[in-house]
């Protein structure tokens, strides 16, 4: 890769980190940037997953105070998220390159749709909770639901957070803030598990990972500070538009 390529990746990751801090959907910027530079789709997905790990870690730390008193749900969701992330990563590396390339426009479209529905999912979660928590219930159903969502996340991370929030809202009766904190730690677990699995593959472009990880970290910090001054709804719809445009482009190209 040239210096210009690394600059493009750094800027894309910076944008992804900032967008994730503000509205979510940053993968719809960083993943296509890798594809635009000629990186094969599976290698692009693997490299992107590892590079954006710092962003998930930062989001988890920011939400940690809402995890107090939720140890039973954390113990149920984290193992399920890790297991699902590993299964998704395994399936990705066993998928033929041409098959995954054919799936790219459809996955971009699904991720864009999930991001477009983010506010509806949030409203649904708030209605489900009714603003209150309820005592301990069975941990089996939330664990199974998180596992299924995590398999998707390990295979293709874009839109994963929206799916996780939806399944947690259906299976756990907690306040929205506490559900959102669970979602963050589950998403972090999925991404780290998948990234750890990817480390042993030959699909990682380490030079790109280093540049993108730094860009994502800086973008997340800037996005966090700018959160009170920008309109996340307008930003989210801008990313949705980009995602759908890219989906159409790759579908026509395929």
C-alpha cells in the first residue's frame, strides 16, 4: 500500500470511530474503504474487525456504571457473545472468497437497514422496559438470543449493535440505559472473540490495522466530545444513504 492508501484508511477509520461514538454504523465507512483499495472482501472484513476493537472497548468503558447490579446478565451474555463471535468468525474464514464477495452488497444493505431502524429499536426497547427493572429471571433465553446475534456479528459486524439491543430488549426486563450497557459489553465480547480468532488466519493486513486502530481511537475521542454539538439523527441517515449507495454499487459491479 502507498502513503496515500494509508492516509485514506486512517481517515476512514477516524470517521468510523467518530460515527460509532455519535450514531453507530461506522463499519459502513471503514469496510468499503478497504474494498476500494483492492483488499479482498474477507481480508477487508477481518482487518476491519480487528482495527475497530479499540472503539468497542471505549464504548464499554463509557457504559460501565450502568452494569452495576447486572452481574447475572453479564455472566449469561458474555460467554454467549464470545461463543457466537467465534462461530461467526469460523464461518467467515470457511466461506469461499467469491461467495462472500457476492454477499457483500446484501450485507451492506442489511446493515444500512438496521441502522435506519435504530431509533425504532431504541423506542421498542424503552417500551419493553417501561422504564423499570424487574428481579432476576432465567438467563437461558437471553443467552441463546445473544448467541444468535453474535454469530452474525462475528461473520459481519455492521449492524450488530442494533440486533443485540433488540434481542436484549425482548428477553431482559431492564431500564434502557442498563440494556444499552449490556449491549456494549456484548458487542465488545463478540468483536474481541472474532478478532482473536482472526489473529491465527492469514487474512489480516497488519499495516492497515495499525493505521486504522489509531484513526478509530482518535475518531472515537473526537466524536465523544462532539456528541453534544452534532445531530446524530442526521449523521445516521447520512451513513444509511452511503451504505445503500455502496450496496447498489457493489450489486451492479457483481
